[in-house]
């Protein structure tokens, strides 16, 4: 089996108020807001790719379940046999938007 290269990381910048930072720091033993945000991001991504996980319910409460239309069976990390357990972003991107049917004057309302 070929050794997989580590995935490239992406930096994301956010701005929080002092109050938000103080509140979030309560969630980490060391008071690290960065640790809290990394943990939240990890659980959020697990909620996206693991349909039966407690994180999925949490994600659906926060964001709704429309994101599920953007997923297909398979492990996003390329592990074999993940089709039955995991979901990944669709290979072909977003599904086509539904076409709305406009009523013309002869069809009525």
C-alpha cells in the first residue's frame, strides 16, 4: 500500500469579541479559545461525514439538514469500505437546482 501524503492545511481567520473569547475559553482546561475552536471544527466535520453520530444531530440543529443533498456514500479520507458508514462531498459538486414551473395565464392559479 502506497503511503499517503499528509493533506495540506488551510488557515481560516475569524474575529471574536472579548466577551465571546471569555465565554469560549471556559470550555478548555487551559482557557485556549484556539483549542475550543479546533475541537468544535473537528466535531462539526464528523457530524457531516458520519450519519449516525451524535454530531450529526448537533449539526442538523445548528444548520438544518439541507447539506445532506451535497453528500454521497464514501469516506472523505479515502479509507476503503467506507461507503456503508460514511458520507463525503459529492464528486460532481452540488446537485442541480430544482426548476420552478411558472404558471401561465391559461393554466390558472
